[in-house]
C-alpha cells in the first residue's frame, strides 16, 4: 500500500488524517516537525506522497519542499492551508512548489481524494469514476427517477449528502443524462485553489472575478459541477452571485453540499440569494446506514471490481459478513 507522510504539528488533525487514509487503504506515517520529516522522507518507498502543514515549529512547507528538491526527492507534496489566502498559496505553489493544496477545515472532504490524484496508480484504492453504485432500495429508485427528471430540465441543482455518500456521482449523472451532455463541462472543488488566479493588469475586475468568470467561459453552453459549495468563502459567494445574477451565463450549475449548508443559509454565513439561484432543484442522497438493504449489492460490486483490477480469484461475502456490514453504524 502507498505510504503517506504527514508533517503536521496538530496531533488531533494528524489522527484524523491517519484514520481517513488508513480506511482508504493507505499507510500513513506521522511526524510533527520538518527535521523529523527529513528523516522519514529517506525511508519512503516509491509511490509515496507527502502532506505537510504550511507552518511548523522549525520552518515552513516551502522550506521542506526546497529541501526535497535539493536532495533529489520527487515525491508529490500536498500543502495544508488554513484558508485560501492568495499570498500563502502563491508562496507554496509557485516555481515548482507544492503539487496541490487542501484546506485544513475540509480535511475530511479533500484529503483522500487529493492524495488519490498523486499516489502511484497501481497502488491506489478502488474508485467509482462517475458511475452510480448498483442499488435496489426503494429510496434509491426514487433518487434515480429524480436524476432523470432534473436532467430533463436546465435547472441548477444542489445535491445534498454526507461525505462519501456519492453526491458527485449523482451530479455527474444529471449532467450525463441532460441535453448538455455533448457540451463542455468543468468540475471545480470549492474548497481548493481552483478560484485563485493570477492578476490581469488589463482588467479592472479582481483576479478572483477573472478566475471564476474563466470557468464559466470554458463551460459556455454546458455545465459546471461545483463540489462542496458550502466551502466557498463569503467573497467567492459574492462574485459567483454577481456572475449568475447580472451576466446570466449559458451554463448550468450543479453543486454538491453537505447538510450543513442549510444551517449556513439560516445563519447568513452563506448568501441566501445565491442559495436560491443554485437550488432550483435538489436531491438528498441518503447515507449507507439509512439504506442497509443496498449493502449486499454494493459489496458485490466492489468485489467484482477488485477481481478485475488485481486478477485475483473472485470472492463472495457469506451471510455473517453481510449481517456484520448491515449492523455497522457507518459514521458520516
């Protein structure tokens, strides 16, 4: 399995990251300083990834990255940022710096998916791509019907659900079943560096506006899938609202969000007028613990995929294993 080196002074966050990575099939190693990180880097096998905080007790992520380059190590480095401050991101990513970034407050949503991009392909965990898992529950049948109904319109949509519930696959299915399927589509992670752009001195608009506008231009006539829309800062919400409300681009926006978005709207930390523009239609994806009758079919799907990927003999779960999976609490 791939080794993931975590360099972070926060013991609690490191435990969270270790748990997420272990469940995803990786081998996490944790240190709390750059000097300790240097020792561990020398032990890393091929296909490893380094995840580091921006600032540590004995230096910065950029110092660690520069040391890696000087010593000839080429492991991908993912930097953990406290927020999407453009200056911090430029410092850590420019000139062959960090490979990618994740927000600390979104570790549970971004860590595994981001690591998956850079871990050695043949060692990576099983992924779904854009397909839906096979499920037979009545709840899921209604969701599939709603996917088709929303796809037949041009309405914006928000897909609600807990982390790991399959929101992104639902969003892609709406796009793939829509009349815009042959038109451009762009996928953006709201909590990533996607909205950080270089300043355009020829424009009076802010660099943030220029970057967001560029995504709409790229997806003209098609679809934007905006993942984890609840992670948008208030500034980005304002820019997105301005574009949608005043420029009316010919782009359909399909968002994914955790249920906390509803609370954010109530508390005015997410702009209600933007919320209503984005939520012209919606789907709530249930967690696995709400549809345990789907577990046998889902388990069989992954066993088949594992066989195809590894070439190992086909395996099946017996009744006791299925029962244990159904009784598992499946935390969000």
